[in-house]
């Protein structure tokens, strides 16, 4: 590849849950010159949320890198992988009464030579830190996001809203799902930093705080600092953070003060 891709992640059960139902996957495929990162957040009961998120990550990986898909455009590979994951979770739930209604969010980042491709379902997010600012690249499929879009609540009211766990689109609960795939790739620049995370982070840590941590620390240190910050603020949910940085990572860890 023409630029190094530094990848780091951390997932944590948090302070109030007994099981971590988040899942994370990362693969670097030299044959197709592609890095694939996935973050998923499972829903649906004590046992099956974790089943759903792990199945989502596994199926997306398997379908995306299937030999028969290598010549398919990446946007279509992402769409097909999400649809396949949805089908697998739906059928698993149908075959096991204990897992009825289970589901999972997912966010996917595929990095190729000079370009990044994105897809998602649910309220896990992808951010891009570039040029001294942070941009949210995904739109939550949630009741709160819909109320925000309709002008019923403000950005301030949206943060920590009591309906924040009401997801309107996810993998598994229905036989079909419509993935949201960014139609055009992002042209990469050296220093671009992508942050993938579950709502265990964004429910407690604001976008500007994610920006301050992600731009001031090496990738792994930034993941650790963000997870620690969510836990310091209550850690009421599982929290997973993945970071992909384009180009060389920072050599010195900065002290991040928030």
C-alpha cells in the first residue's frame, strides 16, 4: 500500500454489565491490498447479544473477503456482506427460542490504496479526525436521531436522551435490512484518523472530546484513553473503540487533559 495504516482497538465490559456483547474485527489482506475494520454492538438478552455481534463480525469478514467477490466493487461487497450477516443472525434467532429478537449494530471501514469505504447499520459510529476538526461520517439509525432530524429536540437534548437505546435499524430482528453504504470513497490524506465506536462511548463522551484524544495520542493510547474516560463517567455499557490512522503513528504519547 502507498501509506502505512496503523490500527488499534480496545473493548471493555464497562462497570455495570456482566458480559461484553460488543465485538470487533480487523483483517489486513495483502492479496487485495485492503484493511477491514468492523465494530458491532449486540442486543437482545443476556446471552444472545454477544452471539449476534460476534456472528455479525464473522459473517461480514467471510463474505467481504470471499474469493468470488474479489472483482466486485467495494461498495457492493460491503452491502452484500451486511445483508449476509443480517440473514445469518435472523436465521440463528429463528432456530433458537432463547435468542428470539436478537440483533446487532455494525460499522465497517475498508481501507484500500488511497481510499476508505464506509458502511453501517444502527447507532455505532465512525468519525474522521482531519485538519484540526472531527467529522461524524455515519448517521445513527435511532429514534433520537429521527427526532433530531425532525427538529423535535436539540443536539444538547439528544446527548443522554432517555430514548437513546431505541434503535430503528439493526442486523437480525427482521429478515431483510437496508445497509447504509457511503456511495463515494474518501480520498485519504496522511494523518487521517478514523475512530469506530459503540454507543458505550458516545453516550458518555462528546464528539469534541473524542477529537481531543484522537489527535493528541498514538492510536493504542487513544483507544485506551477513550475507554477509560467512558468508564470514569459511569461505564454503564460495554464500550469498544477502534482507530485506524493513515501514515506514521505519533512517536510520543501526549498527556490528554479533558
